[in-house]
C-alpha cells in the first residue's frame, strides 16, 4: 500500500502502524528502509522474516533526534559526539555500546548498536510522529530481500514486497547508497562501511585517523563479501580490459549490458550501454536504479568499468565489488 509521504495524515497513519508493531517502509536520504519499532523484539523479527535476513545480522536504529540515542546507547564517547555533531542528520551511522535492556534483536544479539539520524524530511516526520507515540527508534535495514539491490524509490520497494506492505513514498533518494558506518564502541574510530562521506571528512570531524576493521570489530550491515546483487551477474573490470573483452566477444554477444564512463562500440551489436556519470555522487545516486533497470530489461551479464581509485569513489567501489562477488 503506497502512502503519500507529503500528506501529514499518511505520516500519522504510518506512525500508528509502527507503534502497533507493524512494518512500514519509508525513504531516507540514502535508500528506502524497512522499519519496525526497535524496542519490540516481535516487531523486529518481522523484518528478518520479510527480508530472509539472518537473525545475527544487525540492523541500524533510526532516531528522530540525537538526544534519543541515550535510549539505546550505554554511553556516547566524545569521539562519537563529534561525528554526530558534524554529520547528523545525515548519512552516517555510529556504532556504540548498547544498553543491555534495549534492542537486542535489532543488534543481532551484539553488545553494540548502530544508530543514525536520517535527514530525509519524510523520515524525520515519521520518526517524530512515532516518537510521540512512544516509539524511541525505528530499526530499518534496506527495504529489499536480503543480499539484493537496495531500493531508492517506493516502486522498488513494492516490486520487492508487493502492495500489502505500507510504503511511504518520498520520491527518489538523494544519496542512493547506504550510510557510512563508523564503530565508536572501542575507543577509536573504525570505518566498517564506506559511503558518500569521504574518509578525510570523517577523520577531520573525529579528530583521529580511521582504523581498519579487525577480528574483534562488531558485525555491521552491508559488510558481507557478497551483497547488493542484481539477478544479472556483475563483472567489474578496468576500462582497457572491458574494451578488450568486448572485442573478443564476437558478433554473437550474450544478453549483456555495459555501465561505463567511456562509450564503447556496443550499440551496433545490440549490447545495452549506460553511461556512468563523471562524479561519484552522481553515480551513487543512480547506481542501484541502474542495476534494477538492467535487470528489468532481462540482461544476464552487466560489465561495469571500475571506478577511479580516488577516495571519493570508495562508497561506490565498495557496493560494486560486493555486487560482483555475489
């Protein structure tokens, strides 16, 4: 059931559903989330069942305002507070030590919890309305089947789950890939998942260099080797190799699509081509939509030109590498 995110009555209706322990899909600036009240284990269990998600794979809890994190976090270190002050509301998730009595199901049973305050106005309105009804936060992974391409429009969510699910339509997501995740639960900042926020920006706000994950790092959403995968097989390759592969493919090309910054000679051979934008933010915005559109066209293979090596491309590179590993 599609609800108009610009309609205050629809926002209130969705908030009532959340308060009653039902699922609601809603837009954020990154991707659409599949939400349930984070303080109710039975409600959270519906997320895992709907997505086919392993119960030990944690969720991110979305809050209406930074002050709400004390409902879930045992403490907020100065490091985390600096990041919150710099980037909330926005596409950053911080992982903190969890209050033992709160949100164990959403945390995948871990002693830590991922928290985010989204900037999308529909998400802000929904979270505030739910908070007025006693919902301290909303657990919400991306609103898609586990491991598949994340949704960036309401139509994508409906394609995944059908019309029975309540979906607040807030238009296309501005950012287009999931939030950066920084672990702040162990005294130093550890980047668990890149996003559109660059490493340099996060380090400047944190006042410390970002560390790489180690064996003791908390489990975090979207960090499995294979993730974000369309039905078609994704192959990620440098531009020279992509052009060579097209040349040796021959005239009997399979059902193939190419997503690249350059324009290879594919049109005459019936190979679909999508031009990759020049800026990483533009690619992030359209990436999941492009993968879904090519799937809908029935392609079996998607050859993607590797993004440039600059740090600004880390988030896009991460999503493409995991899609190609599936």
